[in-house]
C-alpha cells in the first residue's frame, strides 16, 4: 500500500494505492493519527486506487471511523469502485461512511 496525503484548508486527503489488508493497516492507522494530531476537521480517504480489501482492512476502516469520531474529526470516502462499494454494502459498513463518487465532491462536503 502506498499512501499520499494532501491538505485542502482544514481537510486532509489520504490517497490510498494498493491493497487494504493486514500488511497495510498499521501504515494507515499511523497516517490517520498523524493527521488528527494536526487538528484537521476532516479527512477524505481517496479509495480510487484500492484494488482489494480484506477483513483486516475492513476492521481498519472501522477503527479509523471510531478514532476520528473520538477526536472530533469527520471522515468521508471517495472514489470507491463497484467491488469496494459491494463489500461495504454486504458488511453493512456503507451506513457508517459518507461516500462520494468524486474526490472534489467529498472535499467540498466539508464546507
């Protein structure tokens, strides 16, 4: 997994590339913790480059959601492909996250 971050005012965009699995969850958690430490009000996970999510990756998404809520930071998902969307729906995680087709829409949702 490769992770890039960009700031847009008080929103951090986290671009994920690769597989969200047991090998990448620590990297994602550390990235989110670092962003929250800077007191951003929102985070957008750009999931457009995620080709696979396993149970550890789903668990990490839940952990990120919980961690953000505990620290007064909102989280959005953007760029989900059809497979990732289905995984979230089947596991009923789709109700936890605000989802946007385009990254720009997700960033603008914080205004």
